[in-house]
C-alpha cells in the first residue's frame, strides 16, 4: 500500500502563530480521511500544507513522494485543493471556468464536459456567469473544476457547505468513485453524520496536532456480528 | 509528547530546518553586539574621523575658485562612496542568498543592514550635495544624470526597505527582498542612462557639470582619508546592525517556541476534556 | 510556459471583455487626469508644448489602476490561491497577464491619443506615424511587463495600494523619459525631429527586453508563499 501523505512532527507557521504544532499523520492510497475538530484547530492549515501552499517550518512532510521541506512545486500539479473560497472567476461563465481549470492540466473538451455533467452544472447553467449563481451552484462549479483536474490527492475544506441534500449525496458518490479510480481524499468537515457513510478513517485535529478517532459502528452491524 | 516539550529549545540537534540561534559566546556582554573586532574597528573609525576633521577643516588648503566651501567635498564624496558601496553589497548579498549553494539568512540580514545604512548615507549625500551646490553655484538642486540617478537610487531603496518590512517568515522576507534588490540592479543603470541621454540634449548641462576642483596634494590626501574613514564607519555600522537583526530573528524564533508550547498545552487540556466526555457518553463520536 | 501564458492571457482578456472596466472606468479617469493637467498648466502654448509628457503621465497613473485590477480579479474568489495550488507555471502566469495588460494599456493609449490631440492641439505628421506606432508598442510592452511583475509582489501583501506606486513609479521612469522624447519627436514639438526619436526607441526596446527576461525569472520567487 503506497503512502500518499506522511507527516512527522510537522510545524507550520502563519505570521507568528503556529497553526500546526507538531502534526503526525500517515495516509495510504485510496483512503478517505475525514478531518474533524473545533474552529482554529488547524484543519485548513493541514490541508494547505499538504497542497504545498503553506511552507513547512519544522518537522517532516512527504506528500506523493515529494519532500515539502525542499520542493513544494512538484506536488502541486498532482494535488487538487478546494478551499473555503471557490477559486472561480466571477465574470466568466461556468463552462469557461471549468475549461480554464481543465486547461491547467491539459484536460480535453470531453473530460471537461463530463466533469460538468457529473456535478450537475452542465446544460442549463453552462453559460451562466458565475456571479449570478447561488452559493450551492458555485460550490458545485468549483467541484467540477476539481474533478476536471484529475488529481491524485484531493484536499477538500468544507466541501458540503452550501450544498443541498442531493448535492451532498452526489458529492459523496463522486468522491467514492474517485478513490476507486486510485485517488486519495482528505476532507475537513463539520458534517458528523457523514463520518460513517463516507470516510474510511476519522482523524481529529486539535491545537495543531492530530489524534486518530475510531469511526462509530452503527448498532445494527454489531448485533449482526453477534 | 512530554519529551518533545524539553526538546523545544534544543532545536539545532534535532531539526535541520530550524535556524541556528546566535551564539552568545563571542559577545562581550550577554545581549550586546560588540566584540573585540568591532571595538578595534570602532577605535580605528574614530581615529580616522578625527584625522579627517584635522586635515579637512584645517590643514588642507581652500580652493582657488570655491574658497572654504570646498571642504564639504570631503563629506560629500565620503557619503556617496559609502552609499554606492552599500548598495553594491546589498546586491551581492541578495544574489548570494538566492544562490542555492550559499543560501543563509545571514546574507539576507547583511543585505538589509547594508541597505539601511545605504539609505542613510544616500540622504546625507543628497543633503550635503545640495548645500554645496547652493554655496558654489547658487542652486540647491540640478537635473544632471548623476544627481538624478542618486535620487532615484534613494527612492528605490526606500521601496526595498518597505518590502523588507512586509512580514511573513524570515525565508519569505529574504526571498522577496533579494529579488527586489536584484531588479533594482537591473533598473538603476537604465535610469542613469536615460537621464544621461536626456540631459545630454540640453545645452544648460554645463552649469551642472563636474565641479572644477583643483586637487593638489594635500587635498587629494584628505580625500583618500575621507574614503577610508567613511568606509570604516560603514563596516562598523553594518556589522552592528546585522547582529541586531540576527538577534531580532532569534527572538522571533524563540517566540515561536513559546507559541508552540502554549498551543500544545492548549491541545493537551482539550484532549483530556474530550477524552473524559467520550468516556462518559460511552464511546460514540 | 507559452501554452500557460496563452490560456492565462485569454482568460484575462475575456474577463475584461465581459466587465469592460477599462473602457467604463479607467478611460474616463485618464481623460479627467488630462483635463486637470490643462487646468493646472493654464496656458495653451505650454500645454501644447508638453502634450506628449502629459499623455504618458496619464498613462503611468492609469497603469497603476490597471495593474491593481489585473490582480484584483484573481483575489476576488480565491483564484490566486487556486492558481498556486494548481501548480501553474509562474513564468507563464507572468507572461500571460503581462500580455493581457499590454493589450488593455494599448487600447487605453489609443483612446487617449484622440482627445489628447484635440485638447492639446498636437500635430501629427504622416512621416512620424511609424515612429509613433513603434514607440507606443515598445513603451506599452515595457510598462506591462514591469507592472505585472511588481503588481504580483504587491498583490499578496498588506499595504498593497500604497506599495505598488512606491515600487513601480521609479522603475518606469526610463519609459516615461524615453516615450515622451520619442513622442515629442513624432509630434515635432519644440523643434524635435523624427530622427531623434529613434535613439529613444532603442532605450525602450532594451527596457522591455531586460524586464521581459528578468520578470520571467523573478515572478515565481516573488509570489511564492
């Protein structure tokens, strides 16, 4: 099993504040890791570190075989990140946005269209400027851009926010499909009930460090086991 | 987890990424930036400055055309020489910082210290030059190539210092300001050349032209004395300033250590609280 | 690198076409600036004499706004981060944005030239049209390149609105000098002849070339976190 993310006593600093104060984490390929924790714990910073956006101050961090202490550039092309903001150009239409982000990895027209269809922003919304979309539609467009990039490691920060129930289910099935295709996923989310359904592993981020949590098994499985 | 608490201060042994803290061993007093070398250097500076005052103000003769006002020359040439040397050093130090093999924050700090001293001396140059201009040909300012380039260099390095003050990690600061310094090296000759070409078209350049000062023996000697005295002063200032910057950076790192300890303490208490809650509710998340 | 530059430039220009900020906001600003110059300088003869300088001054001030705008569209919805996270080649981003900025700047200058000629009663002869066109092209390239470079630096930091003018204006001084002199030669103001203008054009070309290369190398390290 290939280790996609390896963090050892990783310290990352934002200004003068240590957002990550010695994080230890190992993620294997194909896992879906759910990051939970209070606000300010460092979930976003952890994702940004793995995306190569936040510089490593101390400790060790190896993502997809790239040592983040010395080289943050090579990891970026293989990682797809969806942050709090959508990363969209508000004056352009949905199609233009997804095509642009697809172009950053050289995706073909067909892949781009498929990504849009998958996230439900093809057809009606295709030629609408992003500024005129609802928050949920913008989120889905951003996800379509992410899908079009065919990343090996997906880093999602509160991806469910703004989505309705159908949108969330669609997102979850897209994520599972991506892992079947070989991707690895790390999701930071406050959605507790999705833990069992979506994630293969649960991790708590607290005070800039990480603790593993067992995923609660539903009562029915336990009784069936006996 | 408790073990790491003790190892926070002992960063150099375990952490290749952490900066080496400034060793206090070589300092004369804890916290001061003086060493034996700078003491000797400082004494030499004072001595040469005293000699300069003697020769410049008293022993060297007055100029035939300009009279006593030519004595400003010694200060003016001294400061302009230092200013240009300072910026040269900033450029070289910036290049060394960016070059992979010699990269070290010391070069960044030397670049910064040198730029600060350079800006100071550049201001002095413009001031002394302005006074001298008023005394010898009645103008406080003149638009010739060298004067204008000097003014532009001054503004450019004020901008450089502004970039240094932008915040962020030490590495970020170093990288950003080093690039800006090297771009300035690119830009200044262009400014100089364009102003020269510009003023070359104007016949009135002769008013601003090179000051016709007859440099006879004693005056020449005083001039060299000025160069030496000011160079010593420059080196002394930059050494001290660089050390102060190093101490500031070390202070920032120490601050990070304390912040790390505080954050870890916060997470330990939070962990114990949540652990007890988990136990109380029977293990469900 | 050039592939990246192409789709970045296309994106920037498409956004400008949609939002029309240059034509709706920056152009009126530049026009007002030129009118204010006329107010400040008072005499018709003086204004005609310094017309080339005023055109380029107005262009420099507009450059500041255009550069800010160029990077504002990125930070609007977090696209700057997304571009960095996507590992897009910074040299490509630099060239692409510089190209888009150059096009916008050129459009602005052409639209400024008309009222300038009218307001300032400048005279353009046919033999100087070649000089005029090449001057505008060379100067615009230089301005766009430096603007994008320092704009990228200022975009990510605090005090960006005040930092950009402080850094950029000293750097564009050679372009101001060169472009103004060359334009004077083209307009035959103050007895300048077209032949004089070509040496200034050389300066503009060198400037653009140096910052083209320098910027491509420097942009990546400059915007890095």
